C-alpha cells in the first residue's frame, strides 16, 4: 500500500511560496503595528482612570441618575445650611444615619462648633481613606438599625436619617423610628424618597434584602400618629421659610419630628 505524498513537501519541491514576500513585509511593518496598538491601549487606560477619578459624591449622583433614583443622603449635604437656620444651636451634636454617612459627617464637621457621628447601615466595602479615618476615630460605625442602638436618651441634639427607613418594613419601623426620636434632645429629621421617583438598585437589594418602599407624606403622617410621634410644626415653618429664601428644591420628602422622652 503506497503512502500519500506529503502535501507540504510537494509544495516546497515543485513551486515557490507566493506569500513569502508578504510575510517578510508583515515582519517589517509589525513594529509600527505594535506601537499603534500600545498607544491605543494606553489611551483607553488613561481614559478609564480619568473617568473614575471624580469625587465619590459625583459618582453616586451619576449612578442615581442612571438608575432613575435619588439619593436622599446627597440631599442632606445640600440642606445642611438650611437645617442650620432651622435648628440654630441644636446643630451642635448631630447623628446621621444612612448610606454615605461618611460624606455627610465630613460635610457637617465643616460647620463651626459642630460635632457629628454617623451610622452606616451598609458594610463599608469601598470606603476611601477619609471614611476609614472616621471609622478609626469612632465617628462612624456600621450597625443594623433594626436593632436597638447603643445610645442613651438625649445623647444627640439632632438626629438625621436619610434613605435607610425606606428599606424597613412597618414591623421594624415601629421600633426604629421611636428609638431615633428618643436619642435626640431637640428633634429628628427624616428624608425619604418620593413615591415613583426612586427605585432600588441591584447593589442595594443585595445589602438590604428588599427593594425600597417609598411612602407618601400621608402614610408618614399616619405612621407618626400611630407611634405616638408628633411633627415639629415650629421646625417645619422655619425650614420652609429658609427654603423660600434659597434656590434649593428638595428631591426628597423632609419630615421634622419632635423628640420622644
């Protein structure tokens, strides 16, 4: 039985390879091609880091717009001057509770003669150096607000909570909100999303275990009555007056609740 001749050998013996010159040409131009690929890759890397180098709050704001949501914790940072006019000397010792509490606490600490602490309901997985510093100092801690907080009554002059309550069921709200009003000596400020203007993001679902439940102002007022809480009418009027003199327009509902003692 005869063996089939090797095809490669036949081509090599009988004809010259027509692509031989092309291979040499490619070898000569490949350094230029490599340089071009390297330059394009470098530009892509630089562009990526430039895009990612914005401030933390800008990133969150952009994410909120993309997801169709609004961060009430960002709203807190915007209304600090308005709250200062509303509560005056009560802005001396503040507890903030909610996502991005490191940013909120840092902003509040810029006020003269003001102390601030924060509770982050999330795990601080991506905390920056400034946030880690606040945690080391004890100014910020991670805690599940569904359970009693380690503070005595009237520990803080003012308690501000943003976003966090939107993820709690009525079962836990009935315990958590009165507790927050109890550790405040002068009042509790609640920032909650408007129904239909905010939705839970995938990352929040994985952390909270449930989507945000955005409730109407009517629901909240009824809730305050059922839990023996009372709106602070004086603070409401001062807040509205301060807002009327400011171009700020809130993207969140703002409730002022009297302390519970």
